C-alpha cells in the first residue's frame, strides 16, 4: 500500500550505516512517495550521508557522534522549522519495514492519536526474538510504562514511530534525552496529555551493532529507571494541542 500525503517528513537517524541506509531510504520513498525523507548522519566515519543522498533523501551530518536521541531531536527541529504536519522516524539499519508506515499513518487518523508506535510484540506472533538480556529489559520497562500510563504498552523501546507536529515540537525542548528515548518518553507523553497508541508491525532481526546496541547494558537499565523517576517528579503539563 502506498501512502500519498503532503507535509510529511520521515526522519532516519543513522550511524555508520553505509550499505544499508540507501535501501531504507528507497523503501520509505516507495511506500510514502510524497513524503520528504531526512537522514541524520550522527557523526559517521563512512559514506552514510552520501549514500542517503544518492537514494533520494536529504541529509544533515552532525560533527560528532551525539547519540540516538540527539540525532532524532535534530530531525524534529528541522520538521518544526520547515512547517511539516506529520513526522515519522525509522531506523537506518534496515530493521524496520517501511511498508508499515501506511498502517501507522491510517492509525494516526482513525485512532485520534498523537503518536503511533510500531510494536513488534503486540500481536504476540513470536516473529521477533531478542536476546535474553534485551527481552528482560523490554519486559521490565513495558510493565513499568503500562502501570504508570494505565494502558498496555508492549514495545517501549521501539524507534518506529509516527507523530503529529505538536509532539515533535514538544521533543525540541530540553526534556528530550540525547541517548535513549524509550519508556521514559512514553510516560512523559502520557503525563503531558498526548495520546499514544501502538499498532502491530513486523521487524527484521537486528543486524548486529546499531544505534540501539546499548539497550541490554546495565547502564541503560540504571539510566532508564533514573529517567523515569525524574519524569514522575516533573509537574504535569498540558502539551497536547
């Protein structure tokens, strides 16, 4: 299914993804032919940015490796400054399947949502099998996020998302982390009044080292628990519009 909607920007954060990012750009462009595609090259040491441009994307290169969250926030700022209405994000390593952007776009409208998350676990079909350590981490933060938001969250670490520009504008503030925006951001969105929904998607196996490689580390668990605690200390604020 091809989506034809104007004023849409798809952000692809990428770090040393030469050999993969071009195919991701092509997949997005075939699914979302009227959307603009922006690759944020997070200080890569290879030809990630050049490959993205050859595939038909715009590219912005950060001077140093600033982190996954910083790369995404760069894209959000670009979207806000250039008047886009809808912002999507898909990883540059090929794990996410761009064909599901159509389903996510429809859900954004039909479910009266502000953010749609592509979940690899919602259908419980077993197609995606993370490592034991990562599965434990995902399960832990899914339970915490579900408890706090009072809605079922099955995939709190999914970077496959589609959102309204009001959410991207909110993410341009200093509340957005530069490294791992995951369960803490879902909780923050809920407390700010934004409506988050999940839709089932299928993802390819992780290609190995990527911008998400730290998700199973003890530091990630410690940092995310601390970030959730700080988020809960923040006063509630109405950010949805």
